[in-house]
């Protein structure tokens, strides 16, 4: 078993050193990571990180619930629901995309590499809620992290545009991920896919989130989203993985709709 953290493209930390780095980061920065050790990942680094996650998960003691029939029903529903939703939302999404484009003449769609089941990297889509060069500016704003864990959250992120504040609070920016669901990268319900810069700091326990396919929403997103502490967020994802079923998925879908309408935990 080998979990890996990249100091550079050449150097690799062992699992023991990897865990020490992560725990020291969280101990020294209890209010949230403000200096991610790695921000940019090329194809080679992504492949190595993916391999490290997959290898680590082979030794996980968490057993995902649901059998082959559940997986079949889940995938069939994902295809049907995402296709219908995209057809219904096509015009509204087009209008919002046009508004974003008129704001700064930049591409209204934004793609970002995320990790899903067994550490597989994929491009996740969003409506762009930030300035065009937001990724390049991340190194400047990471010190403003308000999260208590490895994920980045900031109440006053200067990169967010005016229209961006609205589509983020209403979760409209996440709707293009329906394409990811249709393609099979994601599911309607499942743990939110993390970024490589977060996964590289994961302990093996955190990596358990990647035992199943990532989704649009899970327990955390129905109970406060950005208000939930990181470790509790991880615990709720593991809870979902161990309890998932068609009935539980349907319950979480209804709770997600309620959370979005009430803007529960939206930032």
C-alpha cells in the first residue's frame, strides 16, 4: 500500500511521511489549509496520484453497500434524470451562460480536474462564477481559507463575479455537472468529487470517500454544505457509502432540493 504526496515532479513521499505531512498541516492550520503544497498537476502527476489512491483503497475496511442490481438501477436513473433535466434546463442555462459571457467575454463554462471512484481523474463542468484567470490567482487567495479542513472556502473570495455570487448561492453553477452524470463520470447522489490539491493531502481514511462514484449531492450537501466541519463531512460520506440504497438515494434527492431552495449553507 502506498499513498503519495508530491514535493515536486521527481520526489515522492512514502505513506508514513504522507500522513505526517497531512496531520501536521491540519494541526498547524486548524482553521483550514492556507498553503497547499501542490497546486498544479500535469498528466504524469495525476496518474501517479490516481494510482496511489487506488492502491490505498485496496486496503480500506469500508465496504460499500448495494449490489449489482442497485448499481444498475442507479445508473439507469442517472441517465434518465440527467437527460430530462438537461432538456428542461437547456434554455435557462443558455441564458445564464450568455449573461456570464457578456460580463467579461470569457467562456461561460469552466472545467476542472476532480477525482471520482478509485481515484479516477475526470473533468468536472461548472458555469463559471469567477474571473477568467481564477485558477492562476488561487495561490494569492488560498491564505483566506475559512474551511477547517482540506477543502477551500472563502466568504469574500475576490475572484467571484457579480453574477457568480448569485449562481453559487442558488447552486445554478453546478447544473452543467448533469453532463458529467450523463457521461458516467458522476452520479446524482454520491460524495462530492475532490480536487487533486486536496486528495494529495488525504489520509487513507479520507480516501474512503473515493470508494464510490462522486455525485452532485450527498448527506453533507443536505445538512449545511459549507457550514459542516471537514472531518464531519468525511464521516457523512462514509456513512452514505455504508448505507446507500435506492430508497436512501431518493431521500437525499428530496433533501437536496429542499436545501437548495432554502439556500442552506450556501456561500
